C-alpha cells in the first residue's frame, strides 16, 4: 500500500504530541505536516512546543516548520485534529470542504447527526454516515470523530454486554487522570494531597455519547440506544489512565462469569482486520482483587487496550466492575488514528 | 466537673496518636496512661513511637512510660482503644470486665447485638444497649464502638435524610485516604501516580454498619434499618480525608433544595449538649461546584465536621452528593472521644 | 495601642491570601482594604478570588469589595504588597510617595541601596535606611522589602553563625515547594512523579540577597558581607515548605555542637520585643536523623520558625545542616508582617 | 554463541523483578532458575511474588517454581544476586565456591579488596581482580559487584572528567526515588507532600565507592583514587530515577564547554564491544535549562543511559551539573547484567 499522507492540527499540545508519537513508523500513514495556531505557525516545532511526553520526540520533528491551519498549505489526505473544541468548530469544516478526511478528537461535531462518533470495535458501521454527511454538506472530505476519553474506555467495555444482554441502566463514577485536562489544565497546587470531585462538562458527555455510539444506523440515521446513564466524574492525582467504577442493570440476566467470558472473547472489527493500532485482545481481564490500576495497566496493548477487573454482583445493580484505559492514547490520539485506519482499510 | 481519667490502648499507632493529640487540654478528660503491645511496654513513649502527626506531640508525652495492656496496671475510668481488631477482640473484654468503659475504634465488637455502634449525632439512644450489655455479660464496665471511618462520614450525612424522607437504596463509591490503612499500610511505590480500586474488608463494613446505626432500639434490641447498600471503595493519594460519591433513592420525594436545607439545619444531640468535641454545625454545605475536596475541607470543624457538596438530581437515583470527612479524626479517634463525652454527659 | 490600618495589594493571589489569613485578629493591624488588578477591582472578593488556603477565609472578607491599586482610594497607613515584581516596580512607589509604608514581598526594590532588605531577627538596624530613602526620593512614605523565600529561611539560620564565627563560603542546594511559584505556577503534569532541577531567577537571588542582609549599615550605606555563595535550586512535589541542604566554611573553627548550641540559644530583636508574629524560638533544632521534613515541620512556630537538623561535619566544608521554613508564611507574607511589626514597634 | 544459563537470587523483590524483566529475550542469557528465601521456595512464582513493575511479567515466569537458594539445586552458570546485603553475605560465597559467577547488586562484598566493584564503562580492567579473588579464596567461581545506585549514576558521569582533568573534590546532593528503598521501604504516609533529608547508610556508600571504582588496578591491587567526596542524600516523591546535583573541583582547568564535549564524546568498553545492554551513547546531554528530570529522562537508553544537564560554572567549585539515572535499571539490575555481559564477552 502506498503510504497515506497525514497532518496533525493542533500539533503542539498534549494530544497533538501523542499523535506525533503514535504516527512514528506507522505502516499506513506518513506524517507530512504539523499545523498549529498563529502563535506557533512559521516556527520550528522544537521552538514552538515543549515536548511533554516521556517517550522521546521522533527524529526530524524538532526541525519541522509548523504550518498555519489553512487547508491550502497542508499537503495531506487525512488530518488528525487535536484542536480545542472552540477552534475545531471553525477549522475542521474548512478542511472537510477541501476534501480532507478529518479524524477529530475534538467534541465540536460529535453530536451532529451526520457525523460518525466512532469506536472501531463498537460501531464500525457508523462509517456509513460519511456518505450522508458528504451529501448533506456538499463536502469532498468529511469529519469523523472519536468520543470523549472517559466514554471510549467505558463504551468499549459496554459493547459485548450490550450486544449479548442489553443494558437498562448504566452508572459510572470516574477517577480521571491529570493529562485529560491538558498539560496546564490542573495546577499542582490544586491536586497535591487532594481529589477534585468535578470536571467541567465531562458528566454531560459521558451521559450522552454512549447512546449514540451504541445506536443503530438505519437508513442514514443513528437511532440512539435507549438506556439511562448517570455519571459522576472526579479528578485524581494520576498522570495518565482513567479509572471508572461501572454499575449496570442488564436487560437479560447474566452472571459475573458470563460477563467475564464475554470480555475475554471479545474481538471487534479492528482485530479481525488486523489494523496496525488495534490491540489484541482489546479488553484485558485481570483476576487480582485490586486491579486495574492506572500506573500498572494504562499501557496495556500499547495504551490501546482497556483493562477490566473486580467483575462482581452488586446489591443494587446486576453487575459491577472497574475499567481502566489510557486517556490520551485509547481515549484520544490513538482513537483517532484507529478510526483513520478503519477508514483506509474499508477503502473509503 | 472533676476530670475523668482516661487511657489509650494501642497508643503508639496512627489512631493512638490522634487520641493523644485530641485529648490534650480536653475539658472532661485527663490522659493518665498510655498502653501498647509488649514490644513497647516499659519504654519511654518517645522511644517506643515515631510521631506521625504534623501537630506536635503534646508536652510530657515523650517521657511517659508505656504500660502493658493489663487492666490491673491502668489508672483510668475510660480507655480509648486504637487496637487492631484481632488484638481488640481479646483485650477489650478484659477491661470491660474490670469496670472500664472501653470507647473503641476497633471493629471487633461492632456487630455484637448488645454493643452500641454509636455516632452521637445519629443514634445517641443506642447508649441504652449498655444496660443490656452489662446484664448479658456480667461486666462492671462496657464496650462502646464507633463505626468504620467511611461509614461514619456517610452515616452522619444520611441521618437527616433518613429521618425526613426514608431511604430505599444507597449507593456509595469512596476515594479514601492513605492514613486509613495505618502509617505503613500503603507503600509509596503502590500509590504514586496511581489509584487502587480495592480496600480489603472495607466494602462489607460500609454495606452493613449503616443499617445498625440507623436502626431502632426497641426493648433492648436494635432493629436494623431496612434498605439496600452498595459500596465500592478505592484508595487514592491523599493523606487524610475520605471523599465519597453518594447516590440515594428516598422513600418519599425530595428535591436537592430540600436535602440541602436539611443538611444546613441539622443539629444532633452533641450540638444540643454542647459536647466539647462536637462540631457546630456538624454538616457543612459548600456551594462551589468542585467541593468538598480533601486537602481543603478535611479540617472543617477541627476535623469533626463533614462537608457536603454537589447536591443534585441523578438520572438513576433520586439524589446524589459528595461528602468528605477526616478519617482519623471524625472517622476514628475523634469519634471515640465524642462517644465518651456523650457517655459522661449522660451521667452513665 | 490604636490599631494601625493596613491594606493588601495583590490580595487575590496566593501570597495575598496568606496576608489576609495572617492579619485576622492581628493585635496591631486592622485590615481595611483589599486591592488588586483592574480585572478584580470593583468585584466582591469572594467573586474575584478563588481561596487557595486550607485555612478558611476569615469572616467578612468574602463580601469586601476589591479596590483598584490607586493610593487615593486606599484607607490605610501600611500597605502589604503581594504584587508580581513587574507590577510592584510601578505601583509601590506611587504608594510610598503618598505617605504609605509599603511592606513588600516583591523583588522589584530589594537591590536598591536605600531600600531595607529586612529580616527582623537578622538585620533590624537596616530600618535605618528608611531615613536615607525618604531623603533620596522625597517620599513621605517608604518601601521595606523582605528577601526571597529561600533566602529568608537560609539567612535566618546563618545569622548566629555569621556573628559568632564569620562565613567564608556558603553552598546551598534547595528542594522547593510548589506554592513558591504561585497557585498556577507549576502544572501538575510537570511535577507528578518528578523533580525539576531549575527555578527561573532563583539562584541569582539566593546568591546575592544574603550578602546585603548580613551587610553592615554604616553612614547610610549597607556594606555587603564578603563571602561566596553558590546556590542550586530544585522544585519538588511539596505544597509548602522549602528544604535546603546548607554547607558552610566558617572564618573561625567551630564544631557541630557549637553550631547547634548557637541555634538553640538564638533570639533576635523580634523575640526580645515580643512582636506578635515573632516565633520563639525562631530556630528549632531537631535531633532526629531524618528531620526537618516539609510536611511535619513547616508549621513550626505558626509557620514563622525555621527548623534545622542533621548538623554535622562535612568532608569538604566545615559544617553542614538541613534547614526548612514555610515559604509563603516565613518566606513571604509573614515576613512582611513581621517587618511591619518591627517598624511600628520602633515608632518609625 | 550458545546461550549462557543464568539464575536470579532474590527473585521476588523489586530488583529481582527488574532482572527477570531485563533478561527476557536476552541474546546471551537464558533464565533457567528463580531462587528466593525459604518462604517462597517451592511456590509458583506468580503466587510467591506480587509483580511490581509496570512492564508486564514475561511469559512463563508466573508458572516457574521458585527454588531455594542452594547451589546444588540451581542449573546455571551465572547467578544474578538481588539479595539483601545481610543475606548476600552468607549466600553469595556458597555459589562462588561451587563455580558460579555471582553478578551481585548487594553491598556485602563491594569493599573486599579482591572483589571488582564494576561499571563496565568506567573500570572494565578491574575484572582482573577475579584471578586474584579465585586464588585468594580457592573458589571455582567468583563474585562481581556493581556499586550502589546513586554511585553508579554519579561515577559514570565522573569517568570522562577524571580521565581528562583529574578530580580534587567532589560534592553531591541527591534527590532519590522511592524504589531505591525497595517496594515497601517508604510508606506513602511518610512521603506524601514531603521530602526526607536522610537515607540510612547511603552517604557513606556514595562517599567511598567512587574512590575504588576510579582506582587503578596494579599488580592485583586497586589503588583508590585520591580525592575528597561529600554526599548528602534526600528521598523525594519519584518512583524511579535518582537526580543528583554534582559539584566538582578539577585538578586541571576546564570550561563547561570542555565538560559537555567530553560527555558527548564519551564511549566506554561496552559501547565499543557492542554489549547488548550497553546504551549508546552512555551519557546524554540535554541543553534545556530544566533537564534532566526523573519522569522524562529515566528511561533514556532503555534505562541504561544517564542524562546530564545544567553544566555550568560555580562560584565555589570549578564546575557543576545535574545528572540522572534509573536507579533500578542502570543503578541495579541492568548494572549487574552489563557486568555479566562484559565478563562473558571477555571470555572469562
């Protein structure tokens, strides 16, 4: 396969850097351009950005000149968007109109009825919305979004249960990592020896996104899944890795053993297609009573697998478990890349 | 009032030190003896114990000679027990038999039908069990226990709701502080950049203790409250202060405003009696969207008040809120001391 | 004594809040006005500022209306400045000219030859510069500065050694708390599981300020002390409390016992005068091998005492020890307040 | 080359686990046996040990049966020792006598005149001591030790400077990671929001070991290097990676540029031989003002390279810099493995 040229919008931030890091040596994609806000455009990347990851900056990146976010100046077929939502709202359509595939981590277009909110293991058929989107909007390109980080980790664990038993009610309490707020989002003085029981806008996303993701695409329209979601989100002192306590009422009875068995056997489209960024297995089950834990499990499957544990009965809900995933890999940059891989592999 | 002589059993550990610190200058109690295991007995306290609190060690304590845990050698009317449960099981009855009032933080006797599991603001009438206990066991003294740290914080917040509306179902997810495991309980390598979604034995306590505490004492027997409790407990990187996400189905309808109003107006017996360690108000309501937080709210009311926030409707439960309290003060040593103050003030 | 009216400039930041907290119930001073930048002026303090301290906001502060930093609108005799240095450079002279005593924590005027760089226990006689300053500048008021936080802790420990033995060379390696960079100065993602071996501008301050502080005031001029200082500054993950490893070559021989004895016996002018904020003793010596420690020792003497430990011989230097002090109390707001107390007590 | 059979003594602890992890897929070595104390012997490794590393446990290890530390039962040519020093003192000679090469991380035999204290980049010629050792002790095997973790990181940075300019005085202040004390060595309650300015026994090791390492082997005897070392060791809240502030007086003048140049060009014997665990380059120079940092630099060169930064002049010493290395890889298990690789490659 001839490599597909890709660019990163918002390349200097934390998620932008994850894109750069994950795209190094990618078998499908060749990173041709880095774009960022006007403040950075025209500078060497090494001057425009502080590198925040413990993985080293890939060769050659330091010397790249950051481009402006203007479709005319970007030499690529796919652009990965790590833009803040307010910027994405204006910029992403400019690229889609000009024929780019925009694989976006921003929340700006997630709720649009003709924009796929995609997790390749969960709802690959939602890629069918692209046709609708192009027709509706008269675009040559398109926007494909991935869900919020907390939602991705959660929804990936829900998929086998939803298909096998149905879900009636879903309750989740999250303990989320600092990187989710961006590099400068949480001052150290705010979180040292502390927990913050609030993350602005997060609960709304976690309560709505799973319903679209698990919805059915019928005649060009996603019919949302029909169950109740309650989410309470907390910020804890971990660098990466969102941990979630999940409680579910199922539509049909199932034992913890049934649930564990489903998790262990689950494979999605990316695993069947052997997509380069697809973890196999996508869901890892740990039997120890005290796992998953962020520091030990976030890098499972290269940061793309989720880890579940403590699967057990609950006195109020049918089933409960803890689930963990890497919020800036599985929950952000890696998610967009896997979306783009599916898009390419499907020949779209 | 003539000061009551008190001693601390298990004086060298973390909770033992909290007892010593809180008893300094106490208007009712005079600390006369410190007792600990054989390893420490006979030594100067300053040699037997590493002082773990940031509050300085009270004057004179360093030079005290630690005694063995033998009732014959202890000069006190009340003994505060900071013993591990396995030790408490054997040692506390020895003291109760010899006429001491044992105000215990240990879990060994919490479930005994004739032992009060007491939170003075919640179930002061359960002190009535003491008569039964003395009769049953032929003891001159008695054992009074306080609940588990997570339970105390939770149950204190439940009290006004339970009385006003009744509770049908209670769901709690906790984020608990390191000190709850004792000074050496959690290695730093286990918790740095991490969360542990498991605390051994904790969920069972939190699921059972509230039912006894909120139960009715009738003819010498506590009839447990009748509702379902589900608890999931997590260890986070905070030194002190347990934070709990609480979800409740009420027996009668109530709005968040009703709940907030009840919290604000709540006073218990200790506030009415003006007990020295009683916080007033016992429940503090914070209106900010991101409170309570362990570092900022744990010392409210000298560590004896609990702080609630984020009181709001939930899509699954009737009401939800976050509650926080200091686990080694309100949740342990301060709890036992308040119990003893109530006992003394009641003239028992 | 009639209370002196005081105001705080830069009242919404971290050091501003420390001023407010420390001034509550102050026996000399009555806080009359809070001033801050234009962004905050005109707002209720409770709306303009997030309260960052674990100590609660004093009564009445929430409702105060923040004023602009205009001398004409401030009703006070002394203004405490918690301004950033770039702002202080312009604003502080406006107040001094109008007759205010400016007790400043900012670095803007610390190096001016006619501005006292004051630690009341170390160089109270430098207040004599005020006369020179007023004359030079034609001001009715004056500016009195306190040193950089790291320097104050260090210089207070140096004073008795300098007076008794003289100092030839001073080497210090610091491990500094997060609050020193201001509330938002260090992102949590920068410091979790990390140390940063650099603090911008800090080493220069620590290498120069002690020489002025320990200098002699002669005929209106401070003649700097004459020794070499080398400082290396690191940021570690503590909220408050700067810890410093100090190494000294003395001009005359002295043993660790001599040094310890000097530390223990040291009293400065504030202790002799019984100034309200003066800790007594100002220097606490800990004998344990592993003290001082930030979490346990920073609040010694209400945050105004410094704690030294590990006083011992060194193979390169004559003597070494570790010293710790609270950087936003002893090292900032408390320092300015003690300066103002000395000024008032001296009847200036 | 036929793989060399190796075993790990003390396989269940933190350093033992690093050995297991680093030996996976090793081109020279095949891990045949895991041995540990009697408490673990006979159990499956997965039952005997909690796996502490974030890297997953290699395949097959979980099912291995842990052996007793008896030379007769161990099928290997080289044994890596992760034993506590008190155990190593007795056990290591038993293996050396029976013909095993003991590559030890323990401190028990580091000071013996006939035992190499080896860093392959620094003093590979000290392997010559093995002949002396065998002769002296009548052993078929031998003991080769690596230095203390803090010393290795330091001494590797000293080597090029010592060879080029000579060293007169060396001053080091360390900020050391938690893992250096073993998994349970530092309670979380001891270090949260804290620094501990003391590590038992550490300063003595850092002050003595560099002199042997940089010593000259002449006629079977190591003549220690002749300079003064002063070390002050602090424990900070990082999981892995010791950071050290280093100050040096050189025997001959050199500029920071000279020093940087030497660091950059440095290669040792392992790099020339291309040993599998040898990092290339062994010393990484960072130009940013705020590097090295533990979280970002500890895994440089797979955890085997050290990173230096802030190379600059000092007002007291000739030169200063910060240096960082991974304490359980470069400073422990990786060090022993590199020693064994050198031994094997040299055909000894």
